[in-house]
C-alpha cells in the first residue's frame, strides 16, 4: 500500500499529543529530519517541539490507517492534498491551536467514516457535493472557512448521527426548510451569520433524541410554537430575529427538565410572542429553569408580567431585554385627510400593522374638540361602516392602535360630506292653483346638473303622492301623456338628486277646471313640445 508523510511546522514550543490507529504498517515521527520514535496504534504519543521545527509523521501504509487524531497540535499544516484513507473511521483535526489549512473541496469522505471534526481550523473549499457516509455519528465543521450550499443534504440518511455542528464563522448556506433528521440526533448546532435560509416552522424533531439545539442565523424564520421537541432537550438557543413563537399551547408547555436553559438571542419578539413563551412555561409546571430573551423585543404585557412572576417564584432565572415599542400608528386614511364632497355612505378605512387591534373614534367637528365617540372597540380590522352620515358636515375621526398592552394614539383626520341639492322651486302650476287646464304641463326650477324624481297623484287616491312619473332625469318639466281629469285636485312633488344624495321637495297641489269651465292655465301641448319642456310623458 502507498506510504504518505504528513508534514507541518511547529507554531511554538509545545508538547504534541497525536494519536493514530492503524492495523498494519508503521508510523514514525521525525523532528527536523531526526527520528523521535514510532507510534503505537491507538495510543497518543508525546512529541516535544520548538517553534519553527519541521514535524513529519511518516506513514508506511496510509490506506490502512483507521484513525487520525491530531487535534490541538501546534502545527501549521496544509492538508488540501490529502486523499483520506479508504478505511478511515475517525478524523479529528479540530483545535484552537492548529494551523491546519488547505482547500479540501476534493476530499471524498470514506464510506465507513464515523467521527469527522475539522472545527477551529483554517481549511477552505466547498463541500456542496460531498456525500455524507451513512455511518457518521459525529460531523463537525464549525468555525472554519468552508463554504457550500447544503440545501440538498439529507441528515436523515445517516441513521446513527448524534452530533451535527455547522457553527460560528462558517460560510455555509442553503435553504434548510426541508431538512429531515434521524431519530438518533442528540445535538444540532446550525450557525452561519446569514447563509442558511428558509422557514423552519415545519421541522419535525419529535422522534429525535435531542439534548442540545442551537439555531443561529439571521435569515432563518418561522413560527416554531407548533414544534414537538423531545423532553430530553435541556439546552435550547435561537439566535436571529426571524424565529417566532406565535401561539400559546406550543411545545414549551410540554418541557419536563428542571435544568432547562432557553435563550432567544438577537431576537425581535412582539409582546404577544413574549407572553406566549412565558405562558407556556407556566403551563409546563417546570421549576428552576433559565430563560433569556435578548435583542430588540417588546413586552411582556401585564399578563406576561404575571406569568414571569409566577415562574420566578418557582425558581426560574428570567432575563428579558425588551424595549417599550409602541404599535405603529394607523396610516393611509380613507377618506383622505381633509377630503371634501364625500358620499353620505362613505366607509372609513386605514392601514395598520398585522395583528394590532384598533379603537376608532368618530364625531361631528365642533371647534377644535377631538372625537370622543368610540365606534370600534379593540377589534382587528381596517374598515368601519358608519351608516348614513349627515350632508354638508365636517367629521373628525381617529384610529388608535394597540398590541394588547400598549396603545398608540393616532393622528386626527377629518373629512366633509357633500351638500345635497337645493329643493326644486317655482312650481307650475303654482301651488294651490285652481281652474288649471287638464292639458297642462308641470314645470319647476332646479340646479342645472341635478336630476329629478317626480311624483304625481290624485289627492283623493295618494296623499302624499307615490306614483313616480319621472325617474332620475335631468328635466325641468313633465308632460302627462293624456289629459288630466276635470275638477280634480292633484298632489305632486319634485325631489332633486346629485352624487351626494336626494333632497325631498315640497308637496304642491293644484285643482283642474270643472268640465266646461274656463281654465286659469292652459297650454297647447303641440306648441310646447317643441320647446323641450317635457322629458317624460305619462298617463294620469
């Protein structure tokens, strides 16, 4: 089999303690080309070095090596050219002191690899296309300059995996919303400042053996109140502003360990979310835990404060870093502020933050007085129907927003309803006129753009009149289709209409001439039709 020499340079004066496991062949250590002895398989060997000395591990049968553990050795060593031994089960190079470096993109993980740790090294390269051996128990690439998109990685394909670490300054990325986990998973540490993305709301952790869960990346999101987390989990850490707890009755109510330590770091929780966390911890009945909520949060509300007190009485240590963040003011009023000529049936509308509730006040404007009549009381809505308003009236209104604890007073807005049209006047025939010709036309005066609704009836049949003879037409006269009845009193009314509404006109009346009598007012219809005095004709 092939021989291979691992070569490095001592960083400082130190005692190195490497360990190799190899069923065949030999491994010799040389310092500055001078032999310092041989390794015994599976036994660490002390190697004393001075800064700058060359250190070599001479492996006579590289492919036979099953374990390489040279963590915390004070060496600068480029491992990019390594071809990992085919029977390797343990590779542990993780260390705060080592200078292991090199591009390891081309590494192929041996199919029997159990323990893989390159944390706290200076290695580089992309691992997007690496295939994780299904024998893995521990996988740690934390605090390295390794890159890669892990969207398609399937942790559940490693049925013995207990530890998965991709943490701290790692440059890893990918949408992890679809990740699945093996039942054996005990520790999950996923921390990349902004690389990992996706919603983790639907992660299924229920069948795992988790004891430690750390999720820290600013672009992960999701409401995790619906999770099922094993009761074995005693250390939980979230770092990021997108991970929420939107509902009570979530997994925190089911915790059982009194040693539990829960942290929301750099979070941006609302009053409701903080209250939900506290309420579920109270429901759990667990005592002596620790809860830290840090970042830019709101709350707790008065209800949450009560829950916090209950937990502290039960021995909990609770730290909540919360700013007093008032709800955002309502905005975008409809009608717009100072709007005029509004319909009498106008609805009020506004924009607010989702989840906030509102108090709405509405009144007719009296001097500079603010509105005091509450028409909407603590409802999550963005509209209000005030019914029919008065015409030609200025109204003042305001929308206050609340998140259940704090209330933000809104700006005062106002609008003015439009004016109704003037009444029709100058009736013809004149009101209470007598001896009116049975062939008479009806006439009136109104605003130029107003339309009319005209009602005409015999007084003995309908008083007030209900028979509509002109319906929403811009007309100043009406020509009945046939003659009226002699010696009969008629009642009639002209209602005027514009885009704001309808003004009910005065009721007028006249009496037609007796049969064979002389009329006081008589028009020849054939001579008046050409004048455009009548738009509609009807039979009365």
